[in-house]
């Protein structure tokens, strides 16, 4: 490893998924000519491309056939007919799905901008599935009262990401592929740039910028069973936290009901949106016990808990009784091949199960991070619960918390959030640059500091391997801070995470080379994971209620009087995070809190 020449750009965006690429393209469209995007993997491998089922928007192109009930067939809406969906209905569903922890001003922007974003994608050439008359096709998703998930078979994220990446290149955005960000430079509450590693040759660069944006994705790899790609290690969240930026609502981690058994790889919610059933080991469709009106199309947090209750009651399937069956057979071969080809191939490749012929074993899987770096509605990062800003620092997508998802995200709202708030951040960055901001000086040598950090890994001959620490961390987070939580196990998790942090100080790296040292990258990622996992556990310990994806068996009810607040966590040296609380933005006349029933 060696220190390379300092680099400089007007704007640096970290992360090449939908949020980062929308921001970069928008800033370039607004006239900025020096926009750089850093990605630790090839941009088209960004995790946005793994999203399968759809992107939400109330286009009103299809509706359920009359008198067939909530799971019956859909039909195209004739031209000129009364709309069957609206942004207001989408807004209510999102607020209810969030268990009233979502900020309603941000949610209104999300659902209103959704329609324009969808048509922007269409105008850029995105290949959506279509109704017979050529309009964008839509399907049902859990927690939505209308079919509003707009889709491209079951590879929606893939086509959206390719579409927006192509447009960013067209507008002159510069991509640094396979560069890994090590540190964020914040001095006097002003973001002045970052430090990054060129993975190919092992050089460390200080990169100065007038504006920096994080769009680094989620942190599902902190758990044993997850749908997240190997790259989703919460780097941006951890780096911001280490730089003194607070984190918000980190205790809210969504478990998706249909991860492939033992692998966690996602079997899209589109499987249930198209009419799939969930069966226990007895072959029973059990959701009637938990959400009789919505059945399999209840929100994800509710369905995952229902599956876990079936498993805990001894009705789980699989060799260890930890699975549930996803049954698509009744959909028929033609429908599965047309609308669910990718998930069929996943089931065949990883389990040897063809969904056309037999049910697929699945289980709940850590999927989505509702919490993250706190921002305002324009992607500007908040320095505290009072709303002060970190000048020149922006964030959007899953690493950010705006907060439109609150305590639980509805399916198909994530691609939407990344697109809407990525674009808004791009506009905000352009406006920030128009104000005449100057490049701020950097004190000391940030690259040298990171060189020392890397040397500590390379020269350490301690007894630990990072992969062993990570294995134990993921086991702890899954068993003691997972779908169901209670005080004693959470306290155990808190102590164990602190031990993992100590163990990482003795972790050694086997590969001592400079070129594409993935062993070193794994160690740095492990350090990030044990850093922010402490915040997840601390927020879960403190929040003595059940709300959305945070389910406390010792506090089974939602408590709006005490806990209708966002959790804001500040780093406090070796003492663990300091927690404060921020009010939720609620329109008490239109959308007051109510019981969340399905």
C-alpha cells in the first residue's frame, strides 16, 4: 500500500446505485461539469440492480376484477375510466406501513413525485412490462391497497439501474469503478472531501470536493441470513458515524418473509403479488391467523413475524424446522415463465427446486435498513436532532434516513425512494454549488492517517481473523437482535458487540499485497459492521415498545405517548452511542396515528 497523489472534484458521490446515479445525472443536467461517482464494485453490480418486484407509483393502469376480492385477477383500466388509485391512497398506505414513524412531509413528496419519476424512466427507455394497450403494467405488493408496483418481469431494479447509468454516462459523469472509501473529512462541521483506496493498485488518495454525497446502500450483512449482496456492509453509515455524524432509527431493520432457505437470497414479493401462497409444514395457508384480510399480502414485518411464530410453534419446514413453503404451482407454468423467470431460476440454481413443480423452501431474511444517516427532504445531512446541517454533505437511498419508511418499509417503495430523493439531492447539490461555495482546506494528512489504519491490519499478528469475528457478530445479531427482541438478549448482544470491537483490534490480514487485496477489504468492512451494530442494539434496548420491524416480546404494544419519536445516536468515544430523540412530522388532521391492522 502507498499514498497516491491528492485528487480534486467539485462533487463526489459515493455509491453508483439508483440514488447516487440519479444525483450525479441530475447535478450534471443542472450544469455541473465535474461530478465524480465512486463505487467499490462495478457500478452495474450495485445492489439496486438486485431489486426484483417493482417500483411504486399510483398510475392507476390496472385494477382488481370486480367481486374477486383482494387476491383475485387484475384487469386493465379502460381509457377514460375513473382512476382506481391516487397519491393520497399511496401516502396513507405508506404512513400506515411505517407504523406512523414516517415523516409525512417527506412521504408526500415521495408519492407525488413517484408518477413523474416513472414516466421519466419510461422516456429514458426503461423496458417495463406492459398492459395489452401498451401502458406500464402493475402488480400487487404487500400493504398497498391498490396494484401500484410497476415492474419489468422480476428484474425491475436491473432495468432501472442500466437505464439511469446509461443516461449518467451520456451527461458526462465520471465513474471511479472499484474504489473504496475509507474516511470522510469533516472539520468544523464542514465536509471537505474523503479518503479512498484504489482497489486495483492499492494507492490511497485524499479526494477533496466542495460537496460529497453518500449513497452507499444498506447494512444487511450484519445478520446471518440476509438477502443483501456481499458488498452491503454499511460502509457509508459507519464512516459517517466515525466522522461525528449522527445516525437515526438504526434499530429498525426489516426482515423479508421470503428469503431462500439457508441462503437468504430474495424470492421477490412479486411471488406473492402474483398470487403465491405461504404454507407451513402441514401444508396449511397459515396467514389467516395473523392477517385475515390481507393474507400473504400483509406488510413484510407482519408476515415475517407470522412465519417465525409458525416456526416457533413447531410447524416449520425443512431439515431443521426453520423454513416455510412458498407455493407458486397454482399460478401455472406460463405465468411463472412470463412474470417470475428470475426467481424460478434462483430456486432451481440454489435449492434444485422448480417452482412450477413443487413448493420452494424459504425463511425470513434480513433485507432492508430503515435507519441511517439523517437528512432533510433535499438530502442534506443533519448534524443533530435540532436540524442543523453538516455543510456540503448529502445522502440518499438506503444509507440515508429521510424518513419515508419509518418503522417498516412497504415493498416497491425502496426503488422509488432512491430515485426520488437521489434526484432531489442532485438538485440540492447543484443549488449548493451555485451559491459560490469554495473548496475548503484540509488540515493534516488524512491519507496518512488511513495508511496507519491499514498498516495496523497488515502488520498485526494477532490471533483473530476478521471472518471469525463477523461470523460471531452475525450469529449474535440474528439470535438476539432479530425478528423478535427482549431485554435480556439485547443486553447480551450489547456486551458481545463490544467484545467483537475489541477482537477486531487484534484481527490479522493474511494477504499482505497491494493489488486487489480483498482480505484487507473484508477486514475493513468487518470493522464497519461491528461499529454500527452497537448503534442498532443500543436503539433496540432503549425503545421499550413494539413498532413496525422492531418487535419487543417484553413490550408487545406500540406506545405513542413515550416512543413516537425518531432515535438519534451520536458517537461518544468508548462509552457507546449517546441517544436523543426527534419528533416525527405528522399532520394530525389528515393522518393522525391509529391502530395498524390488516
